């Protein structure tokens, strides 16, 4: 199984050391308002359908914005001007991504489209040159090999109607971004300089820099965001820091689980989840055992059939809700990077009382297991199954065979005394680690 390697952005904050004077705050707010104006100008001019061919890679927008004279009118330092343009372009691009995503969903859900039509629409959406041509017209016709592919794609479908469908979808979903937030502005090293236990920020007055003492001496060389809190005479320097994480939500480490009927999971540290599982399971089993025979006798004419089914469904749902809630609680508490669990034994052991056997037969191990695997996948948690034979009889301390009595495990060889389930979970963890070492890249041959 793959390891999840994710790069995420974390924001590091720097704070002003002393309160910012009202006059200085006003100068900073003026820059923030100008940057908002620049963003809204870009949104307005390039956020619509016709501007689609201009937004990637963005040189056209940059050139047109330079010529627009807006920067001179605002008298804004060029560093803030251009960063605001790029910020706005980024917003427009995410807006387009969102629109395409929505349309993709509609295409999938539209029962009136044939597979060929869906194929054509998906192709057009994916190929930016084709997409632009459909939306904006001849100006940006596809070039090179795409002409032939595009032409062949249009054969056999009513391309005219499908293009219209696509245009309608875009018009319905595309919203020009707009901002009323003037609470800060972006800055790059062209606009700031660290020094003297603080940061110097470029101001609108030519050549002037405003000095803000900071509470720390860290220096960064990337684009930051100056966030203003005028009521509190405060600002923060928000620095995006890229961190590599094994898991985006901080899930890490290994977890061995004993899986059971009495309690859904016991971890290798002895923590229990789903301790009331048997109650739910027994309620369902008892209900089926008590109601089913009468109901079966005259299945077709029995008015109780509906009632029986409803009653069974209600108990089943209660159990499933409980299982799901407990798996969530377990994953959110333990935050494992890898979960080990024993492989499902082939059949439940015989030799229990009739009632227990019935419960065992109905034990929804498959359900608990599939939900666990699914929920782990949603959180990018790796799941590895380990060989389960003899796993509860082995001592997790020394490996010798031990004895189980009243839910406790005793090892004569090393003297270990531990709850039976915890001992099993520790063995699961040990066996899981063993598998991992065997399949580690170095050991591959
Ligand atoms: Zn032992």
C-alpha cells in the first residue's frame, strides 16, 4: 500500500510588538483598500466568459493592467498592484475550476445524454483550447494535433446542440468574484524588508517605508499577507509555510486492533471502542429469533410482515449508527497513520450456547470491517490485515503460548498478565510491523 505524502500550507503568524498608531494604521488601510479595488477591477474585467482565453498564463492580463493606468491613478506601489492582480487571477481560476466541476456533475447526472455525447462534452471541457473555442468562438481555434482530434470527436454527435448545452451550463454557473474585504494586502520581498527586530513595509509615499516592530526575529523570503486589525491597533504578518506531512490531518503512527463481538475494537494500548456493540447486536438477534418463526408460518398473508421488516430495519439502523459513530470516535481519538487488524476468521467457533451461536451467526463483522476500511480510506489511513491464527494465545511480551482466563491473559514464561484483548491487539501490531518490514522497499527482491 502507498504511503500518503502530502504537501500542505500552514500559516505562521508574526505579531506587532507595540500598538500601531492611528495615522500609520490609516496608511496601511489605504493600501488594503487600493488592493481591493485592483482585485475587483480584475474580477470585473477578466472574471467573465469572454476573458477566459486571457487568464492563463496571465501575461495578457498583466500587460493590459499595466496599460490601464489604474496603478498610477491609485498611486499604489507596483509590488502591491501586481500581487493583487495575481491574487485576483487565482480566484478567477478557482472559480472556473468550480464551474467545470459543477458542469461535470450535471453531465453525469443528465439522463438525456448518450455515452458518446458525454464523452464529447468531457473531451471539450478537458481540452482548454476546445473549451475556449466553444465558449468564445473562432478566435482561439485548436491548433496542431488537436484540430484532427477535435474534428473526429464532433462526428457522430450533434455537436451544435451539445456546444449550446455547454454554453448554457457555463452561463448558469459562472459568477464573477467580488470582494468587499479591505482587511489586508499581499506583500513580497520587493515590498518588505526584515531588520531591526521588525519589518519595513513599502508605503504609497515614494521611497518611504513604514517600520513595524515584531515580537519575533524570524525572517521569511516568500509572499506574505499583511492582515490589519484597526480596532486593536494590531496587524499580523501571515506567512504560508509549506510542510510535508504524512497525513494532512496529522494522522500518524501505528495502531493494532483486536476486533471482537463484545467490544468492537480494543487497541494495543488497551483502549476500547464500541463497548456497547453486543447490546445492539443482541437486540437485533433476539428480535429476529422471536419474531421470525411466527412470521414465516404464513409469510404471504401475514399482515405482520411489514411490521416485522420495519422493526428489524429500525434495530439494524440503530446498530449501524452506533458502529459508524464508534469508528469515527476511534479514528479521531487515535489518529493512526496505519491500522493493523487481524484477517477475518473463516467461521465462528462452535460450542457456545444456542443464543450465543445465533448472535455469532448474525454478527455483522463484515459490516464493521467494511465501514472501518472505508472510513480509513476517507482519512488516508492505511489499513493492513495480519495473519490471525493463534494470535490471542500468544504472549505479546515474549511470544510464548499463554493462558486465557476470565478475559485475562497469563504468560508462565515471562509472567505477563494483561487483558486478553489488549494482548491480542499488541500481537496484531507486532505482526503488522513484521509485514511492513518484509515489504519495505529495501527488502524487495
Ligand atoms: Zn510471555
